C-alpha cells in the first residue's frame, strides 16, 4: 500500500502502472493482483487513504469544541505540517477529482465521521454555531461556514497545489520554498482572523 501510495501520488491513476508499483514494493505483479484484483481497486484504496489522512484531520479539528480562533491555528498547523511532508497530495487529489468525478463520494466520506449518513459534514454545523456566537458578540463579521472553511483550506493548500508556478514567479528554490511555508505558518492565522474582524 505504501508503494502504491507513492506511485499514485507521483503519477496519478492514469499514469500509474501495476508493474511500477510491484517493483517499488519489491513484490511480483501477480501478488499485487491477488490482493487488489485491479489497478482501479488499488487506485480507490490509495485515494481513500490519502483523503482520510489529511482531510479527515480537518473534519476532526473543525468539529471539535475548541475555541474558533484556536481551531483556525490548529487547522493551519495540521495542514502546513502535513503538506510539507507530502507536498504533492493537493495536486494528486485535485487531478483525481477532475479525472474521476466518482471520487467525490470517497472524498466526502473522508471528511465526515464513520457511519454518519448526514448530507452535510457535521463539522459545518459546529463551525456555523461558533461563527454565530462570535458575530453576536461583535467580534466577527458574518460569513457562511462553507466560505469560512473553503477560504481557510484554500490558503493552506494553494501554495502546494501551485508550487511550480509560485517557485517560478517568486524565484524560490527548494530551501526558499520551505522558508516561505515556515513564514506562512507563522503569520497565516493572524492574517485570516484579522480579515474577519469587524
């Protein structure tokens, strides 16, 4: 599974080959087919693993009872730390969702608790109630919880999804990109939260 994960992240479903995965895992291709039957089944398993690994953590953090400002800081820390370790995940997920629209259901399942059949992830209700409380207290401007989450996640994911473009535009090499992300981690929560203050 680890070998398949690495190959699918690098190549996507269309570019991944079972032989390359078998070679990376140090097993023969027949064994790979025995366990997973087909590349499509293996691709589904890898996508679920990737989606749950990072986006499941968003759901847990966003749905927690933590104060909203602290929640924002935690979500940013989780995302930037995880994406620094797996920088190609956003490009992989976006590509997979565009090329395989049926993966949207897997993605949705990854961001809600197991066994929860709700049409909307429950963390949105939690975030909505926290936003309403802050708006009533006069410490936050109104914003839909969907926009709140989309804005927060976008600010974290975009630098990784658009890394080659940012490196070219900003003249960043590997070291400079890491410094750019460290800088972002230090100031992003204050930037995001100050934009919501009245």
